[in-house]
């Protein structure tokens, strides 16, 4: 028999509904997990995205594309784009969310090759990496650069976004690693990389303002112009991987802040905008609510793909268990050990059918 501390009532389980409703009714969220419903808004129509809560409550059983996280997005569920569906959590929606940004991701296509993920026709093992500017996901082999070993600790900006925002190449020359073209030039015996290394010793003084400077001097200085004055450059080709805390080394003078705002890039000055910060916030929140969680500790030892598979499998099971328990709550019935055992047996049976179907499809 369970002790009082171990007992979880149906009320505790179903209280999460209130949290889901709050998420669905929120405005433009700084960063959140999103889905696109291929059942409600297929390719050929208008792109639309729904929040995690609506993916559970309004689109259960639908064909969903997982978009992972996007910034500054408001849930579209039930607005004008969904002609035959009303949001169950927050039906009073504006006709359109004009500030949302969409891409081919919302129709299940990713990368410059516009392929689905996972791709049943792609036999090459390759990881998908998200650009922090356009937020598209690209295959490592399509980035035009060498993918670093510790890629999960670095942010990437794709070549297209770098070229659209040319000033980023200046910062890349001082803050980011070598591009693949620079490596080839070094092997060919050029002296350009050696010159860059010599100049890099001077960059530290330029990047970090001296604590002896007056407040007025610090506010008036433009870090971008100072870096441009050094003359250090890099080949403007391929994606760029940025080291930890690189955002704090961008220029935040009034002129640069205005330029970033006009380009829609103000978020680059916000270190809490990163996906890593979002994930850490979620982990910290979970630990505060539940104490030490063995599942979260175990996830830290897995790669990103394995983490996502386990997390989404867990979320699916939690949603199905909640729906299962809701039937008992509605009828005022007591949940018995046999009922719980039957639930998990059904879960195992469904999982085996999915695995068998996948094997058949792949052969």
C-alpha cells in the first residue's frame, strides 16, 4: 500500500489542465515548443503553428510536425487559418497573428534541401542543427563548414543569414573558429592564418573594454567599428559556429542597437534567448517542483536525439495516462492496480505495433 507521501490523487494529475489553458491563452511567448498540424493546415494553405497545450487538447490523433522551439510566437490554434476547428482551451482568438514568422518548417520541410525529418529516403546518418537567426534546421553536411565536436554547446548561424547580415562576418573573424575554406588555405601554405593569429592577441583588448575607461567613453565606443579597424577578416562562406557567451561580446552601442532592431535581430543581445537557456530554465523548474529527478539526470548522459525521443515519448504517455484517468474521475470510479496494469499493457502493445510497422516500411 502506498504511503501518504507517495499518493497522487486524480485532482493532482488533472490540475495540469489549468496550466495548459494558461499556455494556450498566452500572447507572443519569448520561446516555446511548437507544432504544425498537417491535418488542419496542409501544404498549399496558410502556414500555422500550435502550442504544446493545443497539440494535446485540440489536435490529438492529428498528423503533427514537430518544430521544437521558436521565438516570439503566438499560438494560431482556432484562428482564421483553421476553418473547421475551434480551440478547446482558448476559443477567443484573433483572426491572425501578424507578428508570427513562418517557414517551410511548418509544412514538414527542413534544411536547404527541403526534406522531411526524419527522412525515410535519406540513408546518410547526419545530425540536424538549428540556425539561431532563421531557426530553420539544417543537415550538418549542408552547412558548408566543419561541424565542431561539441556542437550542442555552440550556436550556429547559417550562411544565408550571415550573408543577409554582413556585419556578423566581422564578429565571426574575431569570435568564431576557422571556416573550412580557411583550413584549406592554411594547408596550401598561405600566411594569412598566421597573420590572423598574431592579430588575435590584440583583439582581447578591443573586445573587452577596460575597467579604467570612464562611463561616457564606454557608452560612446562602438565595438563593431573597433573590430573593423583591425582589418582582420575571414572567408565569407559557410555557416558559422559561435562559442559560449559570444552574444555578450557583440556591440550594444546605441547605433548598433538601432541597426539590430531594424534588422529584427535584437534578440542576439539577449543571452536568455538561447535554446540552451530555455532548456536549463525547464530543468530548473522541474527540479524545484519535484526535487532531484533521476530521469533528468539520466537525460544529461544521452545525446540530443536520444533526449528528444525520450522526452516526447514521456509527454505522449503522460497525456494518454491523463485521458485514461479522466474517464475514471468523470464516472467517480476508483482506479485499481489492474486498471493501471491494463493501461501499460496497451502502451506496450501499441509500441510493438509501431516498431513492427517501421521495420516493414524500411525494408
